[in-house]
C-alpha cells in the first residue's frame, strides 16, 4: 500500500507525462512512452498499490546482499 505522499507523487508524474505528450513537447516514440508511463502511474496512484514497491519490500534484502557481493567481490554470497 502506498501512503498519501506516494499517491500524490504518482498523480503529479502522471499529469506531467500527459502534459508533455499533449502539448507536443515530446513527440514520436517518446510521446508514446510518456502516455504509457502516465497511465501506469495514474493506475498505481488510484489503486494505492505498486507492484514494484511490493517487490522491493519483499526482495530488497536479497538484492542488497547480491549488490554487496558484486561490489566487494567476496567469494561467498551468504556470509
């Protein structure tokens, strides 16, 4: 679940994407990408649910261990 501040950020990003593509500030493939991104952000804001946030909450510690493993070059991943 997203809190109120995260929902407002989603709305602002969605409106910004729609304005950028609607005013022809961006054109072509980038405008299409802005439309898709705006729609995704609007839906996650309305539903107050973000699959990406859920994945980060669930697998964040594992990803951090993997990142540290890559950064330090240690021999064992699960020390």
